[in-house]
C-alpha cells in the first residue's frame, strides 16, 4: 500500500449541548469577529441569532450572511466574501448543512488566497490555508463540517465544481444533535442517504485503508439501524444522536478514501437542474454499485452484512445483489423518489451530464472506470 494522509479537523465536539462548549472554545482561539454563514430557513427559527448571542457572551462579535442557496454558487460566494471584507471579520462560522458549510469554506478560502473560487476547482489548488473556520452542523448527512471537500455550482457551465483541498478543513467542527431535532423528514431522508453513499463509496474506493474501512462499515451499521426512525420521528433523540455519529464516521471515511461515480454523477444532476444532492445520490447509488459489482462484489457483500443482510452461503455476486436490494429498500422506506425523471431530468441531457461526470474529481477512485457509454447507460437506468 502506498503512503496515505488522514485529514480531519483538529478539534471535533459531539453530543447533546456541545454548542455552548463550542462558544467557550472559540473565545480561547483569540478571534474577534465572525462571519456567520447560514441560510434563511435557519434564520426563521432563530438559530443564527442564538449562536450570535453565545458568541457575544464570550466577547466575540459577529455579522450574519444568510443568503446561502441550497446549491451555493459562485455569486453566493462572492456576496459572502464582500460582507466578510466590509466588516473586517477575522474568522468564519458555517451554520447549517452542506450548503452553508461549502459556501463558508469557499468564502474563507478565497479570502485567504485571492482570486475567484473557480481558480480552486480540483485537488489542492490553493497556496495557503483559508481563514479559520468553525463548522456548526445542523443536519446528519453531508459531513461537510469536517471534510476537505467543497462543492460550488458554476452557473456559467451548469456544473458543480468539486474543490478537494486540505486547506478547506475546518479548525473546529460541532455536532450537537439538539440542533437536528427539528429537521423535516424529507431533509432527514436525503441527508441520511447522502451519508450512506459517502460510506459505501469510501468502502469500495481504490483509496480505501483499514482506517477508512472501519469508519465506513460502522457508519453503514448505524444508518441502517437509525435512519428510518429519524425520518419517522424527528424528535427521537437517540436516533438523531446516532445519525450524527454515523454521518461523521462516513465523513472520516470519504474525506480520506474519497468517493466514486455516484457523486461524480450526482454533482452533474445537481448542477444542471438545481436538485437536492442527497436525493440524487440516493437514486444513483444502487445503479452505480450494480455496475461496480463486477469488481467490487466482495466489498459489497461486506456492506450487505453491515446493512443487516444474512449472506451466509451466498455467492459473492448474490451477496452484492443483496446489498443493492437493501439500499433500494431503505430508500423506499424513507420515501426517496425511484428515478431522476421524477425530479425533472431529461434523456436528451444525458450526453452532457455524462461528459461532465467523467471530468469530476470524485470519479477517480471508483473501483472501475466506466466508459462514456457506460456512464450514459447508468444515467438512463436511473431515470
């Protein structure tokens, strides 16, 4: 095995009530003024104001930027950067799910390195670390609060840019499940399937290691055990906490083993049609893994076991089929749409989507490299 590097924030706070501890920790870093990057729905329930009050009690001032879109774009980043610079903020707080985290990473990266966020598409394109970033998570799915991945839509190309850069890793991540109790069922389902996709893609990745394997399999076990409950009963404290751990474990896995063609393809659907990322992943996941089974059947058999399947006595190909069946069953149980056509995807766009998917950095570690025709066929099957 070649040399590997393991990326994770240096401090990660987890568990009920840890948000208050995070405010105390922020004071100890010596920062003075935060740009809180968040979205309108969270403002409507008062969460950014609550964070601002906690900071104020610690002698830290803040300004709120709440214009983050569900799929943050280049203009979003530029608007946030302007607010940061106008207010002389010396650090950034992201508050929310993947969209605020990604937008905040992009703002902090450009603030430190200059230029446009489009300059940093790809792997490790920046020269120096971003402004300090504290990521406070409110969903159990993307793990963006602890990864070096940043996804920003370039509207001029209708493409989601994958920015994979060690310099976008937050200094501090905060996963307080109390902040997740009010998450609606549809968002719980989508983000939960995003986490499952992270774990499975990391487990079958060509860059997987024993460390990422352990994280991925435990994430899969927890998601299989708790996601249905979290969707059915959003106030179920244990399910929320276990899903918070699961998505973090999945983040540890893919942050270091990377991903595969589920994400490479989902990024195109999201960028082209402005669709929810977790739902795109969930729809594509069984189709891409069925394609991967030609080389990854043994790994998918392990996933089947982690999902609670009894594969004793089955051939590896049959065990891989059991894994794919279990993925579909979980999606069905939490009301994920069965195909992308229901989301507005069109057959005539498939060649463009496939062309862009084959350029996506996430596809590099897929266990088998598909041809253009094979990517088109997977998109067709997922319709």
